[in-house]
C-alpha cells in the first residue's frame, strides 16, 4: 500500500508545473534559500537571480547553482518566499482566553452578544476539563 502512495505522490509531483524565476519576478516574490548542511538561510532577490540564471529556471533547481555563504556548501534548497499570513490562530490556555476576553470587552461585547467578563469566564471553564 505504501508503494502505491509513493508512486501516486511521485506522479503528481512530475505532472505539477514548477514555478519559474520569471513568474516570481513578475509577482515581486523573492526566493527563500536554506543550507541543508549548516541551516543558514537567506532571502534572495528574484530579479537578480532571473538576470543571472534566466527567467525560465525552475525555483527548486536554483539551489544547485548556489553556494552557502555560511559554510560554503552547495547543498542548498530553494523555494518561493511566500508572503506571511501573520498569526492564523492562538494556542494557549488561560492567557489566550484572557486576551480574548479583553478584546471582547474593548468592543463592548458586540462579538459575543454579552459582556466580556462572561465570555472570558466561559472560555476558562470550557478549557478546565481538557487534560
């Protein structure tokens, strides 16, 4: 079963078009580089890479033409430096619940339809049973 899954993933990867430097340069997205040997990383300007390597160069293959400035290794992985979504969710116990209660109190309780203190108390009591 595992062999079939690996084959299916390989087939999907082969069929999926690779994003190219020219595409990233047109969107204004840079290239994130990571050294697999020492962990050094950097963001490199896509326009400069496209001028040196050509706009049709696939981003995953750019690493083969690079050298780590930290250790000199040529084992560099590259990917697009996609913009961050920021904080997507909060994780935490009572501290996160207190922040949520404070935010609800600041907007007059409009988000929960009640008082900020009641929402904070509900969040604390709901989390109390979780092991």
